[in-house]
C-alpha cells in the first residue's frame, strides 16, 4: 500500500514525495495547506494556502470551484488542535470531498494522545471514519503510513536553588493554592515553574562552558533570563538549534513545533530542586513515551 501519511520527513523528502505522486497520478493541480510558521519551500508554483486562510471566504469558495478529481491536496504540519471537529478541519473536509488525492506530512503523529492521529487519518480518508477513535487495525488496513523515527530523549541536569528561592517558592505556592478557586489548576505549575529561573541562569553563567561547550544555546519560556546564549521558543531564529532546555513550554504543541523547526529530538534539561521541575520533567518524559509508542505501532 502506497503511503499517504508521512511522519518525520524533512522538506527535501516531502518535495520528492509530492513530485512522485504528481507524476504517478496525472495530477493537474496541487493545493498545499500549511501554518504560517512552517512555510513550505516546495510547490512554489502551486496553490499555497495558510492554515488560517483555509476558512476565509476568498479561498473557500474559489477552492471549492477549482478542486477536482485531478487535484492533489497536501497538508504540511497542519495538526494544530486536538479538536477533531475544529472549524478549520471542517472546512478542509469540504475540500477533500472534491478529490481522492491527498498527502499528509507531519513531524509527530500527535499533539498529546494517540487519538490525535485520527485527525491526520481523516485527511486521507475523506473523514469516512470521523467518529472512530484510534484503531490501529483500521489505520493499517486503510492507508499507508511511512515513519522516519525521531526518538525523543531528555537528560536531566540538576540545578541547586538558593534558600531564598526555596522560601519564595513555598510562599508563592501557598498563595496561589489559596487563590486558585475554580480556575484551571494548570495555572499553578505554569507560574511556579518560572521561579527557578534566576538559579538556572546563574548555573548557565558559572558552569555552561565546561559542561556543555562554548557554542551551547539554551531555550527558555520568555526573555526575562536575558543572555546572548539564551533564546525563547518564540524568538528562535532560523538555523538556531538549542540543545539545552531551561524550561519546557506548558503546551505540548509548542514543544513539538520547536522540535519540528530545529529537527532536534535529544535535549539536556535544567531541573531545579523544586517539585514543579520534577513534575514538568516527568510530564514531558511520559509525553515522549506516548509519541514513541504511537510511532512504533504505526511501523508494524
């Protein structure tokens, strides 16, 4: 069975797949959907529409008129939400009813749980099974999936915090617990996680060179830890490839985007001796294991 879903490919390999499919199926028109942060360098002369643009009237009605049975729809890193019935996904379903030809390129098979993969499955099956949860037998019997493995690995680097930080952490934890009420409980770790930042910055300043080397680049949540060798997930420049994590982002999709941009999957992680750092390290370790399990199952 020819693959229709490709996981982990780089841009050159994606372009090769599209060209082979185009020649093998006498494709007249190619439409590429992509999020703005992943502008594809391939299909430059084809119809390219941003993920946000998929629901705009100026594209929606035009594409419904132009897409036919000789049109190939390409999805480049468009797994943006876990809501299978998101408005953008529903608009895309209308386009897919016009043609049997579609290809999906995604770095990882899911944002969090393996049910997310069924969104990609919908894109190449015209949503015929959109009410089904992750069903490996159905997937493997219905579509071809090609997986280029990128095993995710985290190595913990312990950072001692000052007594002042520990006191501040305990005080802030009590205050936020008292004020939490009915708010999202994840606001607690999101805020507490930042309190070890000054100690991590001191660790970087004192030990980074002998421990990691002169060219080491770190990534943090925001710019409060201003250093030439510390970037953030949102200010990462093209070509920058940090390998040390100062802080994980709270949302898994932000880290998946970061790995897609840098094409790195193995990282050292600075972990302060605070419970919240243990929580984040364990949370991301379990997340990486879920991705590995899904990729492994799809290769069977």
